[in-house]
């Protein structure tokens, strides 16, 4: 293992799946400014779009994703760039 390339600041961090609210705690060196209190202890919080508790591969259930909303959001965000290409 090479020395000096691995993070030194591993600590307990809470990860929260924003699609279903599931939260789990593990060690991480990820940066975050958010915190959450679980069982009387405050942890740094990293928000996830999807985790093993909501991903169709692990759950066996298909979930409807709002792709139309994502496309509209993208078009609104980059409208000025898209209009200049025509």
C-alpha cells in the first residue's frame, strides 16, 4: 500500500437515502456540512439519491422515475446554450 495517498480523517458518518428515508451509519472520509441526530448522537450527514434499499436491482421492484421532470429541468437550466445551437 502506498503511503500518503489515503485519507486520514475516517469517522462515523450517517448516509440517508432521500428516496425512501432509510439511514445507515458507516465510516467515511466524505466531506459534508449537514448533520443528523440519531439515537442521541450527532453525525455528519451525506445524502444519497439511491441506495441498496431503494435500487430496483436489490429490491426487485421497479420504481417510476420522473424522467420528464429531469429533462425539463435540464432544458430550463441550459436553455440559453441550447437556443444558440440552432
